[in-house]
């Protein structure tokens, strides 16, 4: 139906009966207006639809506030057509379209409109003017704009402006946009403003109009207008967004600079709602929420935003903003329960006779939700075990999802004796996330059949019962209820096998048929079986009898009747020595057949009689892991034996013990120890000793066992002449070379003892051997041994250090004497040559006795002539024999006579015996006297040997290890330096 707004009361709208094709007049069919009675009414007999006294204003109807199409503004109503004696009821929906009339005047946003126009704009330049708004729509909306004369003008020239002209354009969204066109030259210096009258008129009959002053300001040239990035901005905004929530940012650019390029953003064609709900930042262009927006009041905001530069005059650009308000699930569904037909419903109570047929409608339920989409899709249901259900009132596909109607039907016969009152709770839940719900209730009073079976409060009853019980003890009591009364409510109980088990429970359990007490007839053992399951059936005494059942699960509770049990009586573990403290050494396993607290075990280390494990071991309670608190040393203790005790958490607690034997395996953590000889001792070896003579035996021990204590001996230094060798296994040092005079003196053998462990460990010892016929001065030898302890191991000490030096010095003396003799011979040759030359001058006289030659030996006494070797075997003594024949120095610093004594003044020459023979070998111990300083490399006792891992170090003296504290040295060097 169609109806114009603002009409008087009792205006006929239409006849529902004739439009539905229903014949009236007999009184059997009646009409009832179920909704829309605020503005509409209907004649119950004729079906005539008309208006009430309440005036209809289209612009004030809530559902028409944001409707821009006059055909979409309507009033919905519902009419029920009731058959004779309410044997049938039909519900029809109707709609009255409210037609708009011209009852609103178009208005401008301000009585004075200001427009800035820059000078020197060419003719035909167009400027957008603010648009007017009209609450009416369609034909009654804005039809045209007019530009009137300038105020103060006279005559025909004043009727129209000579500089400006008005043009109205139709926009893409159907609006009319007034535009001001420049048709004459503009010169700000001659005139800087114009005031015009702008009138707007709608298309109504009669037409309505209003006007505003249009003030045009002429400014300097600003030849670039701002330009929006997009002509249309569209965004979604969730309703109920808090004030200050940013929505979108409008961006415009202006190619001008300075003030003409500074852009400000303002609302253009925007309704009062837009300006009230939104905030536009003039500087940044950010559009944000000013007040919370409710989608149910405004579902879309469409407006324009102007970008205006700060030039004189400013240039503008317009962008359309379409803001879609996204629905939030902020409205709960509403449930309206109304009467239907002749069944009375008053104050939330519906009276229904007990003999009412099944599937009879007793009430009309309307469910609606103001939200849209999924948030407005409502599901309606009846809560509780009541004999009522909801059915849709219509099956039409055009029914909106957020507004539905249901009939409340009876779904089962009603029994007054069983239930007199039903509180029917209807719950409506929307599909939002999170969903919202509401409920409404209807009290149905009914009149009075055995239709209720016994009901247990629990479908499954679980009971905990301790083991080791006495036969006949009560396990539990089951109770069922029956909503009927009298015989129909009298209940008897019986036991039946569970559907999951064919075992009859009567052999173990029994039940009292009247009280429901369940008793046990046997002794239960949880370790044998921990769960029993059976059914209890309750039957009433009605005809026919009804029954209900519940499942009883008896869980046998544990008692502490089992002791802890170790997997072994004796646990044996093997660990390496030197294991880091707090390291795991083994794990014991223990179990308890009980459960719960009775099976919670506490493990501890028990002190033994000799207390060998006290404080050495700890045990982790959860895993049974045994840890050591110390580092094991096999050389101190090779095994440990202790007990581990397990105690459960029962009352009283039970316990068990197990024995732990732990054996410590050897690691190569001990270096060999040389017990003989000591570093400060020495052995005298006569020069006449035969080869393979045993010089000494190096004795060493190792605290480890096995391969770690298998020792090997080797000479690593002090044996440059290869005179000695050592047996690798026994440590026996033997003479393997022939002793010569240069070997006389002190020999320091560096012996290294290695074990066979991985990695191996070693110890270095010094074996001093003094090669001499006798030991005439032990103090001197001991001092040599003492100096040896401070000599680097890389420097060999082997025999007479001056032997080679004496040979070198003898060679030097022979060379010097040979040089002197050569010079003398040269002198004799020169003298002889001169003599022969002078003799040649006088000639040679035959028979004349020559004068004695210069070389002729002078006459001596016969006693002084040397004796000739008669046998011719012995000639003269060599010229240099007296030089190299050096006797040993006399005692007390005295010198020998002859040339030999003179030569002995040279340092070191008087300490050697004659090469040509002489007295026997002196005591060579005195040959080691010297004023030479000690070597720069000092040896320190108790220092680890460089470059040797696991090198054992012994205290020196008299220990057997030396390590250089200076530069690195090579123990195996064959160089023999002068010992001092």
C-alpha cells in the first residue's frame, strides 16, 4: 500500500480482505492486527486498513532516517486471519510505503557563503559552490540553483552579474552541484570582492526556496590546485569504535610552494550527522571518530572532503568519502511472545487445556536482532525437557534473517497429574563472534497417565571402595526418582550385567530392592582387579511399567599391602677412577605393586658398618641414579659396598633394601717413581771394565696397575759416545763401548722411565757414572755431581771435557813453531845468497883454503858435542818435541823447568799429561777445576718438563727430574760441551 506522510487520522489505506480474496460478512472469519498498531488499525470484520490518530512524519521515522529513495520508506504490519472457533489461523505480512511530500525547505550550510577567486583567471573558469541540503527527496528535493543580482545594483544591469555566471552540474551520485563561472576579467587591484545572492529551489508544488549571500573574494594568483590521490575514498569502520580511532587519511598534493602549497582539509557536502560523528584534522587529513557510531542508527556515511591550499585565493579539490559502518555484534536478540488465536496469554502465562492435541500452536514467538549479516542471524530454541517446540510461522525465502516468527507447538501430550506447570524458556542466540543471547519464558499451566520412567541423577556413578574389605560392607546407595505419583512413582532396584561385560555382578555384589543399597559379598584385591562395572535398573509399578538404569563403576582403592621390590638383590657397577664429583655411577630399579601414595618411593643410601660410603654417594629419588660426591682414587680404595633403601609413602610405610657393589677401574694417573738411584748419587766405573759390565740398575715403581704400571726404560741424554745402554724392561745399565782416555771423568746419563698407559706418563732420572781407576777425592766428585744438577739436560756431561781442547791447543803450538822456523830459514837463505854474490866478485882461487862458511858450526869442546847414535837408530830429538811434551802441573802451583815450563804459563796447558809418555794417568777429578761461570740456563727442581704431557716431576735434589728454565733444550743432543 502507499500513503502520503503528514495525513490526518482515519485515512483509508486499503481492504486486506478484498486484496487477499477473502469473503467477509458472515462473521466466521475475523481479522486481527498483530503488529504496526502504532500508526495503523484494521476493522476486525471487514478487514479495512486505515491510519490512527498518530501523525506520520516520514523524516522522523527511525527506519527512514538514512533512506535516499522514497520507495524504500515503509511501515510493516501483520494481520492474522482467524477461522471459525480458531480452527485455523493464517498470518500475513503487509507493507505501507510512506510517500514524501514537500514539507522541508532546502537550506545552505551558512547564510553567508564565501568564495575566493584568484585574479587573472581566464573567462570560463569554474568554481564549485557549497551545496544546499533538503530533507525531502526525489521530486521534492533540490531542483535548481539561481544566481541573483548584486546587492545595491540598479536597473537591468543589476539583475545579472557581468563577471560571474552560475552553472549547475549533475554529479555521478545524482546530486546537483552549483558552479560559479568567470565570464569577465578579474583584477584584484580594481576590485577585490563581489557579493552575490545564491538561491536554491526544490521541485515541490508549491516550491520551497532559500537563499544565501555569496561573497567572492579576489586574491593573488595561485595557479595550482590541490589534488587528491583518489577521487573516492572508501573504508570500513567498526561500529562503537572509541573516539579518536583513526579511520583513513586523505592525502592531497599541491605543486605550489609556500603558503599556496600548504593544504588544509575541511568537510564539503556533509550532513550534520557526519560533522557530529567524525573529526577531520585540517593539517594531516586524518579522519577519525569523534563520537561513537551505532550502525543500527547509521549504516553508511557518504560525504565530500575539500582539500584547500593556503594560497590567496586558496584552491580546492574535492574527494568523496564513503564510510561503511561495519556491524559489530552489540545487540542481543529480542524475543517477543504474543498470543495466537483463541488461546489466552496474559502477563506471561498461557492457559492450555490438558486434552489439547499434540502439535497445537499455543503462542506466537517473534525473534529479531538489530545487527546485520551473521551477527543478525538468530537461532531460537526451547531450553529444557518440556513438551513444547518451535516451528517456523512461514516458510518464505524472503523472510529476513534477523527477524523471524515461530509458533510454539505442543510436542507431546500434557499430563496434569504429572506436571501442572511448565516454565518454557526460549533462548535466542545470534551467530556473531562472540555470540550474544537472550531468553524469555512463558509459564504454561496444564491439567493430568504413567508417562515418566524412573530417572537416576547420574548416568554413570563412580564409587571408590578400599581393598581388603569385610564381606557384606555397603559400597554405595543408588537413588532414582519418578515424576509420576502413586503406584507410578514406586520404584524397585535390581542388578544387571553391564552392556560391555557379560559377567553377572550377583556373585560379588548385591542390592536392596527397596533402598538401593549396594553391598559387596567378597574380599576385593586391587592388585588382582581394580575396577568392577555393572548396571542398576529401577522399575516403577505402573501399568505398563517403565524403567531406567544407571551404570555403577566400583574402583577398588589401594591399601599399602605390598613392599617395595628391587629388580636385583645386588647391583654391581664399574667406574673409572678420577671421575668428576657429582657424576652418575649407576642406577638401581625398584617397584611397588601398590599405587598412588603407597607406591611413592623414597630412596636413600644406608650407612654400612665400616662407613666406607658415608658422604661419598647420593641417590636421585626419581630415577634411582647413584651419584658420587667425590672423585675416586683406585690407589686409595678399589671398591665400595653399601646398601640402598626404598621406603614407600603408605601408612604405615614399608621398605626394602638392596646391596650395591662398586669397583673402581684404574686410570693412568700416576707417573713412575724412581726409587734408585737418586739424582745426587754416582757410581765409579774403572776404565778397565769389560763390555757388558753392569754399571747400575735403575729401579722405578708405578702406583697404577696393568698396562698403566708396565714400565719401559730408555737413555735420552748424556750418552754421546754410545758407551752405555739400558735394558728397556729391567732398567739394567750396561757398558757397551770401549773406554778411552777421553772418556775419563763424570758421565751424566739422563734416563727416562715411561709407563704403557694411554696417554703414557714418564719420569726422568739422572745416573752419574764416574770413570776412573780410583776415587782419591770424593769431595771433588760430589761437587761435580752437585754442579751437574744445575746443568741443562740438553748439555751432555760425558768424560774429560779438556781432552779435545788439549789436542786443539797442541796443534796451535806446532803451527806457531813451524812458522818461526820458516822465517829463520828464509833469513838463512837471504844471507847465503848475499855471501855467494860477494865471493863471486873476488873469484875462486884453486888450492886456496876457503874461509869458514857462515853456516859452518863453530868448534866446541868435545865434551859439549852431542853424542852420535852409534847404532844409527836414534837421531836427534825433533825440534818441537819439547813443546808438546807437557807434564802434569806440579803440586802447590810450582812449575817445571825447561821450555815446557814456559809454555805451561798458557791457560789450561799445564793440566794434561805428556803426549810422548810420562808418568801414569793422574787423578782426573782435579781436571774439572775451572773459573768459568755457570751456564745461563738454570735447572730448577719440581718444574714440569716442557712439551711432555703427564711428565712426572720429583723433588730435586735428590729427585730424578730436571727441566730447563731457559730456552728449550734437546735431551737427545750428541754435542759434548766443555763441562765447568
